[in-house]
């Protein structure tokens, strides 16, 4: 009303070109004052640069395995500088992945409730950086203190479990579910670019310091400082807690608008602040029934974890995440080792270039996902990424057979290195799309971080199995046979996605996956301890929103 009145006043004054006096001027002055009062926002404003700050934090964080953690560079360091065997490195990969698997889902469950998301993500970044440095300092020749290294990798896996749900829940809290396509794409682009810079710097340090290359890990704490600087510029009021956990979503029409035109972005509406998880957690996992007097009828509420796990689409996708990383997780370390072993100083540099080349193409893959996944759908791009892995393994099998038992000529090593372009396509697409598909599936459940924890846990256990399996195959059968077996394994998730996984983009399916699967249920409370009871079946969530 006030805005309309002010527009009328401006129009009237412009057309009349007269000076208003007396009662008429008093009336207009009252309308102007009313307009100012009604448009006054007494709530803390969102930072206009929250999205910009987030992308810079993602740059310094890097990718989980090759950013602050530098887990693949640790592998090359331990084998070249500390004379670890493939199986010893495989044991460390196994421990790291199993720890991530054990803590990933609890981390997601915690992040759905806590309002200290930035603090937890900062803590995870600091801890994983310290443990990376500890690995370089305390590792002994030939795995002399392998037990200590296993313990360090277990701790590192636990703290890194907070990073994927932490970063992505903060992202969704800032941009809302409808802004995830563009912002996740940007985050992934910056993650990969940051990783390329981190690994390039570390590789050059290792090249000039060979064979004492432990100093390369100084890159990790330097990057951590930049990560902490930018992440702490995100204010608590920048993050909508309901949007962060997937309770507040828009219709598929709004999703299309956000995906197709980034400039139309509007922050999600503010919701009243919630109590910290430290003072009011919830342990209603879905067993039994809640008391009738506990139900709040005028607000939205989250599904129980048991209800989330009953979704067949989610279970199918969790299986695909596991199978993909079981086949793909070990390919990069094997390529790095095949180039590093026996090539001395240049081998370390080439193994670093494996990561750099892949990360640069992952930047392009993330950009393509951001541009086209909101228009073409999630499934075509996802399939492109999945089928690139068996093609890559087949090419590597032929190249390793051509090289034979020696290190091979330089041109052949460069061709082997160039296969990392396909890693940039496969892992780059997967890294972006799995977050978006998880957001699609969890839309309206109030369990985005928990669901992301489940899918990321499947990736962790898959990478764990892959790490040990790949190293064992390489040591016992040779690199050629290892790549050949991995080729057949990588076909399985691609075929499962092709035949059993539906399209999840709300703009193409007519609504969020939750609405189709649970159209008979009404979300009634977002308060902690008020998760939905299995026996309550009423209305439709999208209509309510």
C-alpha cells in the first residue's frame, strides 16, 4: 500500500509540476512516512556478497581428496619418498574411507539440526590440514610406524566426513533449493580450480626438493588460512536454516527460472532462529509413534530418518554411488603410481600433472552441468559421466600393454597422462550431479544433509573398497590386468543408472521427488522432536508451500 501510494505521489508531482501546500501536502507527507515505516526491515539483512564469499571459500578448500587433505599426493609421497608398498598404501586408503563411511551419515544428521554450520566446517578444515602435515612429519621408511599412520588416517576420515554436508548445507541455506544448480556448479568449479592450484604448487615443490618431498604439504596449511578467512565472512543471518536442511523449497517453475537465469536469484525468506543442537537435539528415528499433543498443525516438519531410508529411488542412487566409486576411486592413484615409479624426479611431477589435468577438465564439466542440467535434466549428463569411466579404463589397458614392463618413452607417458581428461569428464560430472540429484530426492523432507551424508557415505565405502582392491590387483596381477578388471566393474553403475534410475529434475518430473512419492502426506512441523509419524497421512506438501 505504501509503495503504491508513493508511486502515485511521484507520478502526481511529476505531471503537475506544482508545489503542494496545506492539507494536500500534509496528506502526501503522511503517505511518504507510512511508506518508509512499512518498508523498514528490522531483521538482519543478508550479505549481498554471501554467494561470492562462498565461491572463494570453495576455491581454497579444494576437492575433498586432493584439496586440504591431499590424500592422493600422500599416496605418491609415501611410495616414492618413504618406500611404502602398494598394499600398505591400500591399507591407509581403506582406513581413511572406512572412517569416512562410519561418520558420514551421523555428520549429515548433525548438520541438519545445528545452527553452527560454519564453525563445524572451519573445524573440519583445520583438523584435516593438521593431520595432513602430521602424515608428512611422522611417516617412517617402509611403513615402520604403520599403526600410527592408520590411526592418523582414521581421524582424518572422521573429520573430513563433515566437509561435504557442511559446505552443501551452507550453500543450500544461502541460495535455497531452487538456486542449487547454479551455485553447486560454481562451487565445484572453484573446488577443482583450487585443487589444481594446490597440487601444481605442491608438485613443483616436490620436483625441486626430490627425493625429500615432504615439504610439499606446506601448501595445505597455506590454503587452509584462505579457506578460514573467506568462510568466516559468511554471517549466521546469511543462512536460512530451513532451506539448508531442505524444508523450504520452491515449485518446479521457480526452479526453472533460477536454473535458466542466475540474475533472477533471490535469497530464501528468513525463518525464526532455532536453538542450537547442543541444547535441543532430536532422537526420533521413526520407531513408535509420537503423542498427539506434540503435533503442531500450522508449520512444516521433517521426515524421520527411517522414512528417508524407505525411498526406493534414494536406495537405488546410494547403490550407484557405491558402485561408481568402487570402480573409479582407485584409477587415479594407479595412473599416478604407474607414472611415478621408476621415473624419479620427473615421475613425481608427472603424477602431480595427473591431478592437475583432471581438475582443469572438471572445472569445465562442472560448468557444463550448471548450464545444461537444469534444461536437459540430470540423467543424460549423469550417464555421460558414468560411461566415460569404462572407456578410460579400456584405453589405459591398451596403453599399459603397449608400454610393457619398463617406464616407456616420454610420448607414451604423455598419452597415459592425457587419459586424465576422461577422469575430468567422469568424476567432474559425478561430483556436481550427485549433489543436485540428492537435493532433488530430498526436497521437502527436511533431511538434505542426512541424505547427502548417506550418498557420500556410499561413495566413501566404495572408494575404500576400490583403494585396497586396486592396489592389491596392481601388486598381484599387474597394472594392465587391474585396469582391465576395473573396466568391467565400471560398466555396472552406468547400466544400473540407465535402466533403473528415473529423471529427478523437478522441472521435468512435475515436482520434487518427495511430492510424487509422498503426495498423501502433509508436513506439519519443523520443530525438533516433531518429526512426522508414519501413521499420519494427509494433504500435499507442494500445495501447502
